[in-house]
C-alpha cells in the first residue's frame, strides 16, 4: 500500500560570528572552563550580534538548507519556525522569515515547545504533507537565548547559546514500509505540571517583561533521561523497528551528561550519538537541526541511514522523530 512520506531534501545551519568561550565567561561569573566542561561538556557558545534577530539567524539557516536541497524559496509552500525567542510578540518570526526569503505565497507560522520545538515542528509539517495540503516544507529551529539569560546566574548562563538550523522536506510516495526514505514515525508529548522546573520568569500577560530563564537542573536531568529513552522506544515500536536498526541518534544538545545517560539507558554505543554540544552549547530548538546539519555535512549521515532525533524542553515537552535519510 503506497503512502505519502515526508522526505528530507536538504539541511542547513547558521551560527553567529561571536564566540564566547568558557574562559571568557569565567571573567564575568564565578566559574571556570574545568567546572563547565566537567558538568556539561560545553566548551563554547555563539552569541548573536546586537543587531541580529532570531529571524536573521533563521533566514541564514533556511538559505543554507535550500541550497543543499537544490531548491529556491519559490518552491516552498509551508514555513514553520520553532522558537522560544521570537523577534516580536507578534507577528510570527516565521512570517518575517517568509518575507526575508522573498516568498509571497504559502503559509508561515511559529511553534513554541522550547527545546522540543524542532521535533514538534517536524511532526506538524509531516502531518500537513501527508494530507496533501502542502508539497514542500521548510522547518527551522532558531533561537537567540542569550537575550533571556541572567548573566549573573552561573547555573544557567553557561549552558546556552544562539543559532539556527533548518531542513527542507517534500511529500513523496512511499511503500508504507520501514524501507521508505523520509519520516517513519513521530511521537510528541507534554506535561504542564513541571512548569516550575524549567521556565522564563516573565511574559506579556504576567510581568509585562521578557524575563529570564530559570531552571532546577538536577530535576530536569532526571526527567530528561527517562522521558527521552521512553519516547525513542515508542517511536521505534510504531515503525516496528528496534535500536539495532538505527544508525544515528541526533539528540537535543543540552548537556553531555544527558546525552550519555540517555545512550546508556537505550543501550546504544556512544559513537552512534551525534554530539555537538561542546561547540555551540544548548541552542534550544536549534540544537537538533544544528547537530543534524553537522553530521550530514561531515559525511557521517548518508542516504539510507536510519536516524532518530529526540529532544526535551520546558513545559515539560518531549518528542522524537524516526526517519530514513
């Protein structure tokens, strides 16, 4: 039985020019390169310039993805931007990306699921493509998290950075089996009871301010390892596959300890996990597509590889996307 699959055509990435190393951070807050590296695996992060917005980063990543796909903005009829740091309260950052790419048709909107945002956006785009409503989608994760950090709080400011990643997916006919290219299964979840473990202490309807990120790191770690391992297994079960069928895990780049803990829980070798957190820290919704673009461009991920992407973020939200590249 033939079905519609959302097939990956290209991916792209963008990181701002400014780099902030652990050593430089140590001159601003009470920390050290050794402390940060040992607890997180992070060595540096990129920081957007004063005149750069989230949409600027997103447009750069989108153009990179379109180039890799051999397509132009005119070919795209759906743009979804996952971000927790929009340019404005409204309109959507996606509409600014749409305009910035020169698109005058199609639809563009944002999704807000924090660090899980890219997985939520991929799931949404996949469902639109499978119904036949759209043909080619541009899915972007983009963040300027440096704008919502308390730079005097060493427990959070060392963890995050800015960046953007993007993919182009297209609707194609598949056989309906796990041998198809494209998205094979998605799973997304949320549980609002855990708001106070990872949140921003501001907003238009509460404080009338942007606010700063707050986190209870130990509790987030505990939930992350459990939830991520569970959602990966659930996604594999939907496609009647198992971990032995997976070539690469492309996880949310939050913390090396979370990556290692999830891999151990799943029983997967460390060399099958794409790790880029050391190079750009936690970029929230951008981290999964940034890691994906890195592994595709350096030749690790090749056509036919089975990949599972996973992420967890504030809310809590968490999800996974199983695909064949």
